[in-house]
C-alpha cells in the first residue's frame, strides 16, 4: 500500500514536471518566433 502511494506521488511529480517543461519550452519558442517575425518585417520606403 505504501509503495503504491509513493509510486503514485513520484508519477504525479513526473507528470507535473513534464507539463511545466513543455509549457516553458513553448513560451521560449513563441518569444523566439516573435523576435524573428519583427526582424523580418522591413518598413517599405516607397509607398505609392
């Protein structure tokens, strides 16, 4: 009984850690893509 509770707690921590790591990686990629898109947009000098 106690071993299963410990295993469940460890599994819970692994799941929470994985989800938080994926969220942090997503935020990092989003900010990187925003900076890249800002660099790519060049203002056009001739607007006719």
